[in-house]
C-alpha cells in the first residue's frame, strides 16, 4: 500500500484554475526539489482524457518517494496508476472511490476525504479515509465554497476531534504556515500562494522550512 508521510507536511495542489496545465509538471518538479512529498492534481475544468494526460505528465517528473493523488476522479487515478484520490463530501463515497481504485489490481491506495466542521471531522473516520481535509480555514482564493471559514480555532477543534491526519486547506498563505501547523495540522494545502510562475521552488522551500520549524499543538521544542 502507498504510505503517506507522517506528518504529511506541505501538500501541493496542482490546480489548473490557478496555473495553466502545461506549467504544472514543472511546478510539481520544483515543489519536489524543495521537499514537498504529497501532491494533488486538481483539474475541475478538464475532461477525463486531458486530466489523465496531465496526471501522467506530473508522474513523469516526480521522484518515487512522493505521493500523487487525483482530485475527485477515482477513475482517472485508477487508469493512470496514481497513488490515490481525494473526494469531497458531495462526491463518491470513500468506500466507492476505494473500490474503483482497488479494482485496478494494484492493491490499496490512498483515499482522502473533505470535511468542513469539527463535527464532520469526528464522523469521518467511520467512512475509512486515510486522511481528511479540513476547511476552508480562511477565505479561499481558488474555490468558491459557500462555507464559512473555520479559522484556527475551528482547525484546532477538528484536529482534536479525530485521530486521522488532518490536511488544512483554504486561503492559507506562506505567512500562515507556522500558525496552521501549530494548530495541529499534519498537512497544509497551498495553492495560490505557491503556484506563482517563476517562484514556485523558492516559495515551496519557504513553506517546507516553516512547517519543519514549527511543532504541532501539544509538542514542545
């Protein structure tokens, strides 16, 4: 089975709505060079074939010790041999997404699930994901969610409500990384503040360093 790093660290979302698809493989390579280990390809505006092409292009540049997930599309994750899928609370159920992935013959792969409140985070373990996303932490610049921002207090409550690794997402900037990590997040999803053409590697290095230098809630030193 694909193993997620612990902690997950900086979680790079390769979003086609933020950076052109043909720029994303280079961005992924730059993030990996900076120490990012977990990636998600998000192409809500792409048809299946184009999304599969993008996933394969990203796979071609990533080191073997990284984890590559596909947003929403378990079928694309399966046919490309990606490491797993991340589904939202209005997408396929975790069990159905996992069934699609495992029917591909490669064995268990990673399944992540989006939650939007401490209460939903507490219930999510029963669905069997490997980790959960929690957000939006702040107002998102890349996705209209229609949901109120949880803030750091909401994130702390969500982390306390589950034993699953928590990836914080939504409106998080480089300047927020330390505070979000200190609130208990195992992973921090960055999109708009990381996918800046020509600056991706430098920004990723800053984020990775900030994450590594900040102990999570309840740990000293």
